[in-house]
């Protein structure tokens, strides 16, 4: 079979589950920050009571955005070949439709109505006005994974019918070297810059896809497939991971230099130049985003593999619930954001309180939801 795995099926490794837990918690905190001054659209806005908190939250969200969703796509791609080969193309597609399609239907019919009710009645103080429109909200990620899975099945069908049926496998005995990673950063920077000419950062398009980062997401999903083939995650060395971790720490604060030199403090028009267009600001910002996407993910893969590759009962339970948490976290956060509106405390403290409450509540609700009959067939 084309692209058939050359290695034996790998045993489950806890560090990838723990990485998924970390990324899911980061999603909750990222969206919690949007209510209190972080850059991005969110249903509830609680204006900051100081000037420092919004700066911190914008920075926090900007760094998160460089890598956390891309890391989800990388992990999804990594687990795709094994699932495909254990089930076959037909059963794999059926499984994807159940696991990904049903949550999309539930969100766009039930959860979105609950969210609209919360925002209309509790937040805006207006009568509930049901909008008939397709809104996948944060489940644009699930849509994208379903789309990528279909493409993968088509590719495998075409590859299996080819005359050579040659396996696609790069760097089968080592993690890609730094030179290749720098080359990828260069190519992805140019592609991202071009992407932002049409779809500026933060602009959603058809089916709410986050088009401004789709170059990164597509790259990471299919690199995840190659990573599985070459067993790259296990072969990543301490020295290489450390280099990329140090480089990322150096590059992260350069965003302030970028924005100051680019005039972002002077006007909103200059800020928009970083989000997209034929401006040097957009190109440099694309480079910053891409470098950190690669650097931070490389470092996190090694860090979790070496330091967080064990799991007790709590971690195992959380790992089983991350998918459901992702689906329901928006509703939980909207409720908490509104409940905290009347509390007059420093904005950064309110953000921390919202995050500290939302995380355990989301995981607790998820564990209860997964006890519903047949729910685990969909939610895992």
C-alpha cells in the first residue's frame, strides 16, 4: 500500500495527550482574554479599567496565535495515518463524519442557540432573537479537519492506484535539520504574506475559516502525516529543541520593536498594515508569526516528551475530555464573562479569575456530557 508505515504501530505516548491538554487550556485562556482587551472578536466585552492589562492580553494572544492552533493541526495530521490504516478508507471516513460532523451539527443547531440566548438576554438585555444562519464558531477547526481528512483519503486512493505505489517518507531516520526548517520558514513567510494580501489576519471567510492562518494550518496537518511516517517526534534531539527554544525566546519580544518601528502606536491605519497588504510591516509580521510557529512547536514537542510523558488519573481524565471541552468552552466563558461584569477589580485579575474558573468547569461538564449514552462514540 502506498505511503504504508514502515515502522510497527507505536504505543500510546502520554506526552502528546498532555500537549493536547495544554493546548486546550490555552484555547480557553486565549478566548477568555478576548473579553478583557485581547485582540480579536468575542461576544462579550468587559472594558479594561487600566492601560496595562490590554497590552499584556494582546501580547499574550499574539504569541498564542503563532502556534497553538497550528499545533492542533500538527497532532491531528500525526494521528491520521494510523487511524486510516487500522480502519480502511470507508470506515475512516465514516468515523470522521461521526466524530467531526455530529459535533458541528450539534454546535450549529443547539449550542449556537444557547450562546445567542445568553448574549441577547443576559448580556445585551434584549429579547432573544434567533438568527437563522450557519455559524460554526470555534468549530471551524473541526470543519477544517474534516476537509483535510477527505483530501487525505483522496490522496491515498490515488497513490494506491499508482504504478509505483512508492511510500512518501522524508527523513526516515532523523528529525528534519535546521537548514530545512529555515527553508520552510522562508517559503511559509512568503506564502503567508501573499495570503494576507487577500485575507488579512483576523478575517474569517466562507464557513468561518480563519483564512489568515490557513497556510500554517495546512502545512502543519500534512507535516504531521510525514512526522508519523518518519517518527520525527521521537528523533528530535535535545540540542535542536534547545536551539529553537532559545531562538523563539529572542524573537518573541521583537514584536514590540516591530510595532514601534511600524508606527502601530501612532494610528489604527498603521496597525492594519501589519495585518495584511503590500507593506513591509505585513511581511515582517508574517515572518514573526511563521518563525514562532516552527520554533515554539519544536521546543514544546521535546519539552513534553522529556518532562511531561507521564499521566496520573487526573491527566488521563483530562486527555479524554479535551475534544468536548473545545466544543463547549465558548458557552462556559460567555456565562462567566457576564457574571463577572459587575465586579470591579483590576482587569488582569478578572481575566485570571475567569480562566481559573473556566478550565475546571469545562472539564467537569465535559466528563458529565461524555456519560450520556452513545456520547463517547462521538466525543471519544
